[in-house]
C-alpha cells in the first residue's frame, strides 16, 4: 500500500465538502472550449455530488472569448483580456448550464475578485451565499471577475489557482483538487527531462519542493506548476489538503476520490482546518468590541457546542461591523470566547434578546439565524480547548 493511499483512506471518508479547480488547458482547444472534455468533467462532478458538496472553480472564459474574437494568442493587455472574458463568460456558463441540466443538477455562477475576499464584510456575505447554495443542493461555478478586476488580472490572481485556495478556505472545504495538464508534481519538468519522476505525496512544503516547479503558463492559461504549488501551500496552511492531478484524460475524478488509488500528488494539510481557524480567531485577531451573554447562552456555547443566538445576548459594547472579531463575556464580565460576528453593533443592539424569527422584522433583513456561528467561535482558557 502506497503512502498516498494510506492517507486517502483516512481523509476521504471524513470529507464532506470539496473544491475542484479546472484550468484553461483542461477545457480549451484551438476552437475554444473542448465540449467533449467539458461534458466528461460534468458527468464526473455530478457523480461526486452523491457523496460530497461540490464547488467548481473554473477557468475557460478567456479561452472561449479568444475563439469568438478570433485571437490566436492570449491577450497581452488588461483591456483585451477583460474583453475576451466578457465575451467568453456567457458562452462558458451556457455550456455548463446545458450539461449540468441534463443531469438535473442546478448550478449558480459566482464571480469573485480578490477584494471580495479581502474585505471582512464581503467575505462573510460571500460565505453565507455559498452556504445557502450548497444547502439548497446547488453546485456553485466560480470564476474571477476578469471584466472588472484590473488588479487581479495584472497580478495573475488569474488562472484561478490562487482563487481556488481562497475559495476552499472561504467555504471550509475538506479537500482542494487542482486538475492540471500534468500528472502532478515531478522531480523535474517531464516535458524536458525523461528521467523526471512523479512525487505522490508531499508531507511538508519546503524550498526543495518549490524548486521542482517550472512556472510557465500555456497558450491560454497563466498558471504554471509554481502557481499551483503556491495554491496548495495556501490551502495546506488553512488546514485543507490538496491534490494536483492530470485532468486531460477521462475518469480522473473517480480515481482521485477512490481511497484505494494513488493519483497525482497529495499535499498534506498543516493541522486540522477548524482548529487552525479557531486558533487564528482566538490568538491573532483583536476584538473590535464585546457581547455580553446570559448564563444559558454561555452554557450552550461552552458545553453544548452551539452557535450564539440573539436571544442570549444581553448587552453590546463598542462599535463594530459585520465580520469583525468580538469578545464574548458572561454576566460577570469575564471573557470566555471570541468570534466573528454576523451583525454590526448597531444592528445587534436592535435584536439583542429577540427570538430568531423576529430578526427580519426588527432589521428589515436577515443574514442568518446565528449572531456568531459555532465554526467562527473560539473558546478561551478554561472554557474550552481552543
């Protein structure tokens, strides 16, 4: 039994939510999009939906736009690339809609920029959107918003390698799969060195591992192996394992998700995803304010592992925005937890003590039932192991 298989046997049965990233080189050909390959991909993604919640991060809009605009080489200026993306995005999503509909699978288009994920409020809103879509059995198809994101285009936020790692972190994925045009990470560039061998397992990112990469993009893509390694490293740092595999052939996803098969390169995560997130909340973020809770809410948070609801809030201290870190204090003023709050201090003062079903009436809108979700709450000191 290989080392990768040993880890997959543990990893895959525990996985609930996965992010699949597909690059331009997987979907495109000289005519634009390789519809046969896209259809195979959709077939495999729909089969995965029986076991996992799936988020697809897809390149390909620029490739479709290039074909429709008669461009033979990837656009070299930002306006040219944005124009190609604007033209191609419609065609790409039409193809996905048609193929997924044949399986009875509803999809949603989600366009993101780096600014969406850097701003805490927009980050929280994006995460709530994904949660609603996934709970409704909808498969989100994500792409960077090339048509407006000048900074991302210029900095190669593009080809969606970095975006896929950010989305995996955003949605709390248990696994990130990056489908490339190579079989994984090799000891050398296999296109130039016949002696290059595949590395099936990377337990820790090192300078030597990064040195194996050759950062060269394709005719239609900007992301080389180095950008994929950076994405894997970013996901690993958030506690999310990553697999880089060859997506050009058929049947790759069934093999990736078969715990008995070694496929591509598996990059192991640096610790548990949720534990790392809670450690970050507890020890890195600085509280922007405080929330006082009653004894019942404290018990629910500390002993029952529940989320904080408006009913248990007795006072709000300080001024903060949705997405900020706040301290949770009991009736005696002792801080026992920290968390990311879903409502601003101004709105929270209007709904403190209310039942969940009264929030929308009081505010005119409702983000969610939870003031702080349990996954965004870190217990401190004697209150818990966080």
